[in-house]
């Protein structure tokens, strides 16, 4: 039997229907975040294998049970790697079920971390995660108390500042990780710049980009998880397993998080953190949110004010550096991007 490997375009309804059917047969839901899909078809133009990309990730890999052992997954992965290289993406990541991880390691992918029974996170660079960890400084010193904070800072508010100040007051060193994923109208470079400006008077706080290793919900694969809460909890556990590896390298003994009442996603994250971090010997310190006039200071409220064309309302919610950016000429294009968003409140 001969096979044909072909791109499947979003408007190819027959091809996409076959993709959905094959994924469902293999216990996988089609991911909503895909920007390229391909398939291998037999002589009757029936789909035997499929795979997709999103950003620099490879996902939604499936081979029909009738065609296993024919090397089709190898062809799909090799093709998707070529597509990614043509896009300029050399450092690639994939998520797979645990029972597929060994096969994919034979195709040049290396395990970063796994959530037993759920998924394995892999990359195509041997030692890539180790090199990232080695790039972080300062290194731990004996007798130092060291804390970690991870934030999206979308954008950096006085609420974020309140959390960092608490950690800086109670520890000798604070490692502040700012998520690198481009997952909204405020570019990651702007978010990190505003964080660095907002904490520059705190000499024991060291800012880091998360790179591709601490993952945002925009790129996390939900396609083989049962429901939204399972997705959230599994992503949190994956993030925490990666964070704990970083924490061991940096001697982090505590992680500071803000209490959450309004965001279901963040609340579940916090629940998983409070459970999993102590198991790794890391204290989870959950502190009350900063409030103004009885309401929590939040990045969502800041984005909503900007979305409504009222950036002056954010003055009491953000550091001066954040306020100056969004009310000045440099922030005009970002404000416009926020105003084009249909929804700026994350639940």
C-alpha cells in the first residue's frame, strides 16, 4: 500500500472531519490552538496518521490502530519538524501521552518532565532545560533564605508589587519569574520591562524570563484531558514539577502567591500549589491580595479600564512606571491592542 503525506487546510472539511474522527478513536480531542495540520492518506484517501503544530510546539499526534508499526508517526514528526524549521523555529517542544514518550525519544526528543498517567513534556535539544537553569543567577549561598515568585504581570500592578515586597522583606534573595509566552495584547517584552522597572529599588530581587519552560494556558495542550478542571490541575502540576527542578538549582525554599477569589483558574492553581509544593520541600506562602476601596487590585481591572478608554483610572492601581507607560506615547499601540480585545477579564 502506498501513502501520501499532505497538509490539511482548515477549509478542507472532509480532511478535518477525518482528523477529528482519528483523534477521537485514539482518545484525543482536537486542540483549539493549531496553526498547521497534516495527514498521511492511503490509496483510498483515508486518513492513517495526523499531526499538528502551534507556535513552536508539535501536538495532536495520532496513528490509526490499523496502521501502527508502519513508521507513519516517524514520517509525521519528521515532516512537522521540517515545517517548524522552515518557519525559523529550531527549538521545538511536544506533549505526548506517557506510553508514546519512549518512541518520540527515539525521534530526537528529550524528556523535560512528566505528570504520571497524564502527559510528558519534551524538547528537541539535549540538555536545553539544564542550560536554562544554569543561566539563572545568583546561585544559592549557604545560610541564605531564598524565595520564588512567578507572575504573568499583565500588566504589573501594585498588587504584584505588594507580593514581591513581602517576599523581599522576608527573604535574603527573591527570584522573580515573568512568563515569556505571548498570550495577550501586552507583549512579553513590555510586561517584563514594567516588572523590572517596578522592582528596581528592591536590591535582593532578581528578574528572570521563564522562557518556554513555565507554560501559559494559551499553549498548554488540553486535547487529551477530560475536562477544563483536569486541564487546569494538570497544567499546574506540570508547571510545579518544572518549577521544583528550577527551585532545587537556585535553593528556593518558599514560593509566594496571592490569594485568589475571582479567577477560577488561578484559584485551582493555588490549590494544587498548596498541596504539591510542600511535598517537594518548598513552603507555599499565600498572602492576602492588596485592596483599594474594598476591591482587590488586579491586572484584569487595569486592562478593563484601558479597554474602556479610561487609562487615567489606573493611577492608584499601578506603580508610576506602569502608569507612565500606558498614558504615554510608548503605550499607545498597546492600549489600542487592548481596546480591540473582545474580552479582557480572565475567569
